[in-house]
């Protein structure tokens, strides 16, 4: 059977990456290992109370090296749709 190669992961945050104020065990190691293999990550959130950069900052506080543009939330999608 041929192995499938994935180039990206769409990851939810609460309950998938972290639970409340703590990373889920193994999440950081998985992020780092898959990132080293060239797999891109995009974090999705339906939290409209925070901006995508604010959410990225919170992810960085968990020790993951993410950029602001790796986070998409409902507010950022709305602003993108309005600006087009």
C-alpha cells in the first residue's frame, strides 16, 4: 500500500492542542517533529473575542514556535472577506 504524504495539518486549539491553561501531553513534541519534517500547521479557532495574533501569542506561551499567520479565527476570516 502506498503511503500518503500530508503537507499540512489543520488543528483545533482547545481540547486538541491544549486543555484550559495546559498543553495536552505530547502536543509540543508532535508539533516540533512534524514541523521538522516540513509539515505546515494552521491553527483554527472559533473564538471571536481574540484576534488571530492574540491567539498566536497564547500558543507561543505554551512553547510552540508559531507565527501570527498560522492562526485563523472567525474574526480574521470576516476581516479578510470585507477587505476583498
